[in-house]
C-alpha cells in the first residue's frame, strides 16, 4: 500500500508482474474510486466544456465518451480527462448533461479551473466523494461481466457507455473504456454499492481466475500502450501537440483555451516531442534521467520507464528534440555514471492480439 492523492492505495496484491499478465491474458479488477467525477448540466453545458477542453464535445451523442484534456492559457495541460454525454432524463427542456472524469490528484485544481471559466448557463456538481469506480480489464472481462447484466456488452463499441441494472444494482454506468489496452469495462456506482459490486464481479469471474490488480501493474500496462500519465508524461508545461495528443486537439472547432498556441505549433512545428524508446540493457530508465545523443549532448529527459512484463525488456517514454524523434534513432539514457543505449520506437510498444 502507498499514499496517493489522499488515499491509501494498493500498489500490488501479489506482485506486479503476475497482475500484469492477469490483465493481458485473463481478467483483473482495479478499484479506482479515487478518481474525480463532475456533472456539468444546463443549456450551455456543452459551451462550457467546449471552452475548457481540447476535443470537440459537440460530436458526442448520448451514450458516447471522449478522451480530452484541459489546456491552460500557456499551451500546457491542466489535466487529461474523460467526457461522457449523459441522457437528459434529469434535464429541463433544452438542457444537456455531461460527466467529466478527472485524475484524483487534480480534483480540486480541475474543479477550480472549470469553475473560473463558467461564465455560461451551466450548473456544476462535484460528485467525487459519492461515486465509486471499478475497472474490469482483460480479454475475459466481457465473459465475466455479461453474467451480471442484460446489457449486451459485446455489442458496445469502444468509448461508448450504457446505463442499466448490473449485479442487481440499479442505474450502473457501464463504460467500454480502460487504461490497459486489453479491453474491458469501467463501472460507475454509488459508493455504498461498491462492496456488493466487487463481490459479485469476483464470483462471476472465479472460473477465469479473476484477480485484484494494483497501481503497479496499472502503470506497466499503460506504459506498454504508450498512454500518458499526468504528472509524468504530461503536465502544465507540456503541450498536447508535443505529447502526441494532436488527435484530441481540435483546433478547427472554434475558440478554446490556448487554441492560438496550438494553431501556431501545428503551423510551425514543435521543438520537442514525446517518444517511446527501448533499452538494450537490463537496467530500467527512470523519470528524470537525461537523454543524450550519440555525441553526448543532452537532447531530452525520461518521463516514464519500466521493465515491460509482456516484452521482457526495459521501455520508457520521454521528450526529445524533434530531430531525434524518428523511430530507429539511437539515443543514450544517462543512469548515474552509466549510459544506456536506447532506440526510439513507434508506440505502442506492445500490440494486443484481437
């Protein structure tokens, strides 16, 4: 266990490697109830979200989810988040409702940031403390969870969601999303429903040797897929264009925070890029290690690194000067007195078989 964002969080239940392979090959469960959840509702709810996020929220139909980020005013990232367009049963005529899911360590920061931009006809509700979140991930997740609901899980497309009865609990939000690359679902419930939900999932997954999984394997899984972790790979000083998140940065949608900066970066290019690299050594690259070119000049810095359980080699991500970002380029990672030979690699590191 370790302290994280005000919670005591499980790093591992058995060991990280075992839990990692459990997700890649079977089914595992994360309790990620520490995440933050906001409801934005009203006639101009979409206008507020459009102003503060980089993606185009107007493209969302009811039942759709979207990955996005909150740009600051300097081209950096306040946080990355998920945006869900909810049904309008609780809305008055002409109103829309959205669920925003943010990182646990940024709940207060994100709330204040969005609130200061709320010059629109939009109501905001922080439901983080009363919302629980269980992530069930892996190739056996669908078979496990289908026993507990009449919602056709196999028919759900990636980044969509449905609300329904699940394990006898009403109004569960079932989301075809995750942070592992191995498929699965995320289940949002009231906090008092968490224990019965957890127990039902483990009973349903017993035949697949379902396991609880901690934050350690969550990190190795996301890194193998090249997914960014806020505070490591993206932060208030990194641009989504630099971070390879241009696909969630819709500069043609109209005015939003830092759009002029992103338009300029698209037109002129950026001076650094987030890349993946493998290491020809057994030593793991760590956050903050300098990255050099073959002439010994510093060209960047490691943001994330681990021993990949799936590939059995050290992998990492980091920012390098743009001219060194081409896959196949040799770089050196400075680990104390030792220089580890690395090769820039196209992401993801690991391709999950269908």
